[in-house]
């Protein structure tokens, strides 16, 4: 009996000693950007070398974003460094409710605009209850995470407390730079806002507004020169992605990936090269 107790105690001590090293070794050596298949909406999870984690939007469904996070985060990790709400529309916001209720969120970035509706009131209540640091997006703001830099490009002015009829064009647009690899996250902006943006040379483009014909103009593609495009889209009655956008992307020789046909889409980069992984072949 004494011998078995001694063995159990030694195993317990060894487990305590080894566990921190397991956590350190499991930190990602690459940048991983996952575009979750959440239906007709956006949800993007970024995990940087060093373990920094960012979630941009949560999609239209309460549970699907949790499924995505459970695939990308170890079961014991219930903390996210930063969530970003691009703009307070249900197809971007709803899934963040479940994230705020099930994870500890350290920092939140959003525009701070005002909007009517029950879901918007839920959003405001949950972020106030979370106790996270809250920041309001302005062009030029940056988030630095080791070798990774996230720069806010839109909105151009403060929207705190403002009511805006067309919220899509208030969406946070952000460029992610990791060494020589770059991504552009565009929310639901239209070509009107695209035209206002400066030239931005990127590798990966998150196509705006699920492939709406009112976004992703030829001029915008000329000044961003992406190699790969991601369309976050599900079954919908809007005709997204539109043939106009698909034609533009094809005419520029840009690889097209979309959640409704490719499932979850992950881009893994070492800062120079990248690999694409999809859950549907």
C-alpha cells in the first residue's frame, strides 16, 4: 500500500513538472489564420507564433464559432487575447455572444457606434460584464504581437456614440502583417470605402460582404494584388458570391476559396511561404 501511494505521488509530481513544458512546446511555430465555416457570416481566428490569439467576428450562429475554436485551441485554453467586432450586424456579432459567455476575453476592439435592436443590447451588456479592456477602432491604430502587426485601416474617424444608417461601410478593415506574409480583412465594406483606401499590397484577401457585387471592384484588386481570396459565405438568398465578383477574381488570376464549398479554411505561414488547408477537399 505504501509503495503504490509513493508511486502515485511521484507520478503526480512528474505531471506537475512536465505540464508547463508541454504547454510551451505546443505553442505554434507558424502564423495560422482560420476562416471558420459558420454559414452566411464572418468568423476568423488568428493564432500567432508565441500563442497570441485573435478572433475577428463570430458569425451568425451561437454555436458554430465554438466548434471552430474547439478545433484550434487546446481544451484547457479558455482565454482569448483579443476579439474584434468588425461591425454590429448579426451575421458578424451573434457568435461572439457565446465566446464572451464561455471564454475569458482580455481585450475587445470595436467601433463603439450605437444601434437599435435586442442583439446589439446583448452585445453591449456582455462586453461590459466581461471586464475586458475595451478599445475603439480608428485608422492608424496598431496591435503588435511579437513579429506580427495588425493595423486598423478603417474607420477613418471615431464612431463612438454615432448612429449610422449604413453600418457595412463602418466595418473595421485591418491588415495583418507577419514578416513577408500579409492578409487584409475587409468586413462588409462596399467599393465606396475600397476606393478611399490607399494602395495595399497583400497576399491573402478576405473578400468583402460575402462576395457582394457592390464590393471587390477591379480598381480595388489592382491596388491590393492578392494571390488568394477567401469568401466567407453560406447558403443564402442574396446570390452571394455574385458572378460579377467571381469573374473579377478569375480575371486577375486570384485563387478563390469559399466556406460553402471548402469548409473551414486555414492559411499557415512561416512569414515567407504559406500552406492552405481545407476541411472539405
